């Protein structure tokens, strides 16, 4: 079951950041509901919005590194992302579907530990 389907993009982005960055490499700007990544870490240096649900520059390294497959389902008119037959997500948003799969993969890894 996809427990991320009902989450907002912000919640998905934050959870992805919590997995791939250390605490000093990202921050949350609550006023704008935005996750930002510090390029140089330690809360210093340049930063940019981290939005893997919508930004291919943030999403594609995660998709490629984790070997997530995304394809268009013409029958249902949605993007489907999957890692295995047990881990898949459907969305109108290509990158959002892939990030949901990434989070489900990490959940599955943690269950095995």
C-alpha cells in the first residue's frame, strides 16, 4: 500500500531530504513550506530550493542511483514508477511518482533491518 499518495509535495520533499542529506545539508523554511539544500553544507554557502517532486535536477540523480523505472500508462493516463512488482506508484507527475517509490524502497529496507 502506498502510504505517500495522500502526502503533499512538501512532505515528500522533506522526507527525501531527511534520507539523503545530513542535518547540516538542508533546512526547512516553514513560512514558504519549502525545503532548501545547502550546497556547501554546515548551513553556510549557497542554497537552493530542493524539490525532487517537481525539479528534474533534484530528482534524476535519485531516480538513476536507485534504478527506479518510470513509464507512461496510456490505459490509465498516468505515470507509473516502480522498482519491483511490489513497489510502485502512480501519479500525474513523473517525478512525484518516482519519489514515492524511493520512499517505499527505503521503508522496505528499514523493515528488513
